[in-house]
């Protein structure tokens, strides 16, 4: 059975062994918010594999890079914010693409309606936004 990486399954003693840290260090990191393990109904900590990877990264930043815990906390906050911004940017790109498709479709329908009504006098149909609503107006071509 394969569990997702964020499934909290490891008790603190196992998480400490897997991360190479002392259980008290894990408690300190939890209090600081560096790693937030899941909790059982009895309030016992349960660490996921993602938590273990994070603990190892905190250890690496501390030991190999010489960064203090406040610095590590700031780095992790910035990484989380960066991930959130990337997700939001991806979502907004989808919205822009959908709106672009909708605009093209609306323009095609409007142009076809203008042709059917015989209103096309050589000008382009252009959108005009008024009070949040898009209306279409015939724009006379210069000439």
C-alpha cells in the first residue's frame, strides 16, 4: 500500500531516527512552526514523509550552511509564499486563457451578428466596457 507523502504516520521517535535529530529538537521545531506534524486524538505528534524531508533540510541548512533557526524559519516562509504565488500565477494564467477564448468567441459571434443585420459598414466591431458590462459598438473605419 502506497501512502501519499503527506500522510502523518511516524511517531516522534521514528521521525527523529529517520531525520537524524533528537526528539526534543523535533518538538522545538514544532513549537517554532518550522515543521507542523499531524496530531492524533490524544495530541500525539505524527510525522509524514514530507515532514521527515523537511526536517532533513532544516538540519542541512543549519549544519552545512550555518544558518540559524530564525534564518531557516524565514527561508521556509519565503519558500511557502513562493509556492503559493506560483500556484496563484498558474491559476490566473488559466483564467486569462479562458477569458481570451471567451473574448474570441464573443467577437466571432458579434461579427456574425453584425453581418446578419447588415450593420457592417466597413468598420470593426469593438468592445466597450461600461459599468462592468461589455457592449459592442460599430467603429467606423477611417478613410
